[in-house]
C-alpha cells in the first residue's frame, strides 16, 4: 500500500492549494479528485475553475464588452455599426480559459511531484483513503495517510418545486453553457450567482426576471450600498422581485410556466429557461463520515475548530465543506494554514479580513463589518462615505455610479469595515484588506498618498470623511 504524509480529498482551490503547499514543505502528497470536465476527462480545480469563479468571470467580461459596444461607446464618440453576437464563440473562449487554468494546475502538480489519484475518495478506518474510479470500472486503490485534508467543497441547493434538467431548468453550471440567449430568463434567488449570471444574460439581450424569497436585498452587504445597487440593477433592466416565492413550475414545449407568490398574491410567469441559484450546501456524500466517526454538524458542514482540525486527530477539513463564506480564497488560505500547521508552523487565517466581491457592474466589494452588525453588537462607530460622481477618474471613465464607505471604531478609529459599490471595487478592496490586516485607523488611510486621478482616491476621501474632512465633496 502506498503511503503519503498528506492525502487531500478534493481538488478545488482549497484542496489543490493545500496539496501544493504540503509538497512545497517537503511532505509526500497525494490528492484524490473525482471531477470530470466538459471534455469527459478528469480535471483539477473543482467548482471554482470548472464551473464557478473563472467561467462566470469570463462570461461577465465578454457580456460587459458587448453591452459597452451597444450602449456605452456612443457617448465617447465611437460609433460601432452592425454589432453582432456569437454565443458559441463566447462559450468556447470561456472553455479555453478554463482548460488553460486546469492544465496549469496539473502542471503545478507535476512540478511539485504531487500524486493525482483520479476517482472518488472515501475515508477508511486507520487513516486510510480508498479511491474508486469515477467510471465505476477498474480497481479500487487504498492509500495510507499520516494526515488527511478533506476539501470536498459544495454543491448547489435545490428547491422541491423546480427539478433541474440542465435544459429548461438549470443550476449555475447549466447557466454557463447556454448555446443561445434565452428571450425570457427566470432566475430564482437574487444572491451572488443570481445577480452575476442574471447580469450576463441580461447584457446579452435576455429579459431577466429575478425572484427572491427574502423581502430584503443582499442582506449580507451594507444597507446603503444594497439599496443603491438594487436601484442600479433595476435601471439596467434586471426585473427583481423581492418577497417572491416560487410555488410551481411546469416545463412545456415552449418554455417554463412558473407560478410564484408575493405580498400582492399569486402570479404566473412564462420564461424560456430558469436558473436556480438559491445557495450551495457542503458536500460530504460518500465520504463514509459515519463509520469513521467524523462529526458533521446539523447544517451539513464538517465540524472544525479555528485551525480546521476535525474531531479526529490528523484529519482536517477546509473550504466550502466547513463553516464560513463559500469563497475560493477563503478555502485556499485555509489550505495553506493546514499544510503549514502539519509542518509545525503556527500559521492562522484571519477570518475577519476575508474580502467579498460580487462581480456585477458596477461591482460590490466589502471587508469587515457592516453598520447593521456593529449596531447589533452595540459597538460605537463613525462612517465616512464618498460618492463616485465626485471622482475625477470615475467621471473620465463614465463610471460614476456608486460609492465608498469606511467604517471606523468611535474610540480607537480602527477600521472595522470598508464597503464599495463601483467600477474596480474588486481591486480597490485589496487596499482595505491590507489596512485592516495591519489594524490601521481611518486616519492612517487618510494620511496615505493616493495617485491622481485614480478610483482609489475615493477610498482615501471616504477615510477622510470619517473625520468630516473630505476634500472633494
Ligand atoms: P470545490 O471547488 O467545490 O472543489 C471540491 C472538489 O472536490 C471537486 O472537484 C469535487 O469533485 C471533489 N470531490 C468532492 N467529494 C469528493 C470525493 N469524495 N472524492 C474525490 N473528490 C471529491 N468564489 C469566489 O471566491 N469568487 C468567485 O468569483 C466565485 N464565483 C463563483 C461562481 C459560481 C457560478 C459558483 C458556483 C461558485 C463561485 N464561487 C466563487 C465559489 C467557489 O467556487 C467556491 O467557494 C470554491 O470552489 C470552493 O472551493 P473548495 O475547494 O472548497 O471546493
Ligand atoms: P446566495 O446565498 O448568495 O444567494 C441565494 C439567494 O437565494 C438568497 O438571496 C436567498 O434568499 C434566495 N433564496 C433561497 N431560497 C429561495 C427560494 N426558494 N426562492 C427564491 N429565492 C430563494 O447563494 P448563491 O447565489 O447560490 O451562491 C452560492 C454561494 O457561492 C455564495 O454564497 C458564495 O459563497 C459563492 N459564490 C461566490 C461568488 C463570488 O465570490 N463573486 C460568486 C458566485 C457564488
């Protein structure tokens, strides 16, 4: 039986990064993964690279280019005639990016001498992992591990009234592969995926109706930003209905008949396709958790402590399969931490400074606490804001929608949260993460020189506004 210092189960951004770091630290490492890519072959990268972060961003960029040519170039004095759309080329470009990256990870595995075991991984008693070929054919292999890292990720949640057929009713994976633009698209859930993929198909010409069960919009974001974002997304054409619950769906020859209920009563909605984006759940199917006594909590997550240790010595769990935001970078950092702790280092992950980004246009990004959360904690704070309409660079780019908000402790001035709605928010938030990681105060941020003209000046001005000394508003 082959023996490894570390065996990782799951090859997404949590697992593959844990494997690379383990190997870098001199440990013999194997990774088991069962993901089959679009070409029918085993691929690394998990959800993120194959059906999540990367393909969705590829389509968000393509669709944004198309939208700009049609609607934004005119005011720059650029006339584009006979613009047409080729969805298969757009999808093929996305697939090429995915395969470049998944092959890149396979290359990193070779470079770091990581053994890639293709198939379904199952925990066995005595720190063993069995690997069953995904096709069901071939021999089952069993390997011995000194340490096991579980990184089995998450899968989409479903709702009983909507059966996913990946044709008329699809999940996020199906919504990345439409071969033509649906005329009418229903999106269930106005969360991150609903807004990102709803935006893609709306920019490409679909009439998109979003049905969200909650009465409030984007409850995890700053309330002021959520309000502004809702107004902007509606202006862009996303027909977002809050407090709307789907009661039934009937698939017919010419689309899907949805019945939903909101405060005004029951409504019918006819669409060509439906995307179900109502959240994701941790994936532990077939892991054999019960037999090996691995503790899974009532929400389905593998229970871990702050260092990702499970209840079984030398077995760790990281990424979407454990509590915390379901974000690729959160899983990757947990992977690095666990590998380093196995190697005897004292690494930890600061879960307070994990940034979030929603890649709509404009983007929404934040780190740290919202005003609502701080009020709940009865913590006193001061906020500073800066609207992008007052930014020279935003005006030059014609991207004046949005704002930056900096929240600081009333007593110490330490930055507690930064919230951005605007162009380049995904990049701007990094400055806030660095500042918070170093316990910077709003004044520290206000004292840093920011290049002119840049969008980052809006972060500077919002920090100045915490002490009511913004210069350009
Ligand atoms: P996964 O990426 O889910 O990987 C788990 C892997 O384990 C898979 O390959 C799976 O096949 C394999 N596996 C599971 N069980 C077994 C087993 N028993 N044996 C062998 N293999 C197994 N996050 C961001 O940070 N930014 C984004 O922009 C972003 N966009 C997203 C867009 C979409 C449409 C979706 C769906 C998600 C997006 N996410 C994004 C979330 C991100 O994809 C996840 O947080 C991330 O992939 C989690 O990484 P992971 O390694 O924990 O799990
Ligand atoms: P989500 O939790 O962001 O949003 C799901 C939405 O569906 C919520 O607003 C919820 O109230 C609503 N909902 C639930 N049940 C419903 C029902 N029956 N009818 C109508 N609405 C209903 O989940 P998601 O958008 O599916 O994304 C899953 C996770 O994937 C995200 O939470 C995030 O962690 C990750 N993700 C991240 C990014 C990113 O970082 N940019 C992008 C995509 C996905």
